[in-house]
């Protein structure tokens, strides 16, 4: 049985009900992007100041944004977190995750390279994996020009972004990407089959339900054959040993809860150093709801401090 929701989460759900916000699975995907982007002004606090926020483009043309934390010197070679936003591979962009990216930069003392990877259904699996991998490679190769330390790179993301980060960590372990020092997985998607028990527990009344996840999957990876690919379902990788140390946050009221907990447990079992925080009274998406759900910043702080320690 799930723990009771935090009062701030209850207040958020009441607000959603009062506003009559439609569910993603009842909309066209283009409409969901506008709705998701518009929620930022209501759900997130004002973005904090950073030393620099610079828009870039990867060689392929994929947009990115590089944040340097307050207090960093202009020529200082900083450790860097390459970050992928959540949104089911269908919604989200640099702006929807501007607040968490800036906050992580300031709290960790690391640069953050946020990636506006191509979205589905226009670009299905593995397009997002390819774009995120390109960003990691870009940060490494261009470290001197960007003011980064190529020996201190990390990956991270929330939800679908956590999926991309987990995959990148395995690619780095295998030598397909540059070596990584850390992976930050915020309520990640790690199993595309969507058969874990938490899918059956959370079928209504939450911003993310089993139906919403199936809608996202239908846009990103509609072919069941692709679900066996570890680049879609990193939990299905034959071996997790040797991946970068991990911080994994799972939340109790989330269809992704059980697969995230399984992934953290398997990382530990296979010898990866992992810090797993389970917030039993939180719901999916809390990282981008800090204006209403006050504990959100504390979880961002935990992740940022784990990143800072890994880069020390």
C-alpha cells in the first residue's frame, strides 16, 4: 500500500482538478507540448541567477544550453553534467527544465549542458539516444573551448531524461561514449514493457498514470521488438557492472516507481556504487513543481550534492 501523499502534492492535484487540465492521452501531441510548456509559470519558482547561460548547437544542429554556476571564474575548467529533460520523449525543452538545470549548477558547482534532443513522434527511438550521446561526446571533445574538464563528466535527467542518462552511462562503460564519473537518475524510465506492479497501482488521479505512459511509449517506441533493446530498456541490459556511480530518486506515487527501485537494486547488486532515495509521499514530476510542492528543492539539493561529491 502506498504512503499517503504529501499535503503539497494533494494541493497540486486539487489545482489540476480545478483547472480542468486535460490528460495528455486525450490530446494531440502538438497540443501537449504547449500545455506542458505553459505549466512552468505556475509550477516552478523563478529561475535563479547563474554566472552564464549560453545557447549552443551540437554539430548535428540539436540545440543545447550551457549553464555555469554562480561563483565560477570565466576560464575555470568545470566538471559538467550533461542533462536530458523529462517529458516522455514527446514534450519538454530547454525552458521547461531551466529552473532545475540552473539550480543543479549552483548547488553542485558544476556546469550543466542541457540538451534539447529531438522529440517523438517526429523522431522515434533511438533518435533521442543518439542526440544525447552526441551531447556527451560534444562536451568531451570541446571541453577546452567550453571551459569544462573532460575528465569530470556526468549524465543526468528526469523520467524520459533519466532513461537517456542511464543508457548513456552504459554506453560510456562500453567505450561508445567518453568515460563518466556519475549518473543522476530522477524517477527514470528503465523498462519499456511497462509490466511492473506500480503500473497497476497508479491508473488514475495522478499527472502520470499507466495510460499516460502507454501513450508516451506509443509515440516514442511503438514497436514491441524495440522494447528488448537495452537502449530503450536499460533494465534489460545483460550487465550493469562497471557503470558510473549513481544517484537514483524514486517516488512512491508513480507508475515508474517499481522499475526505478529495481534498477537501483540491480546497480548495487552488480557492484555499482549507488545512492537510492525513495520519497514515498511524492509524485512523479516533483522536480519541476517546486512552486507548489515545497520539498521539491530538497530532492534537487540531494541530487546536486551527490553530483558535487562525485566530482570532488
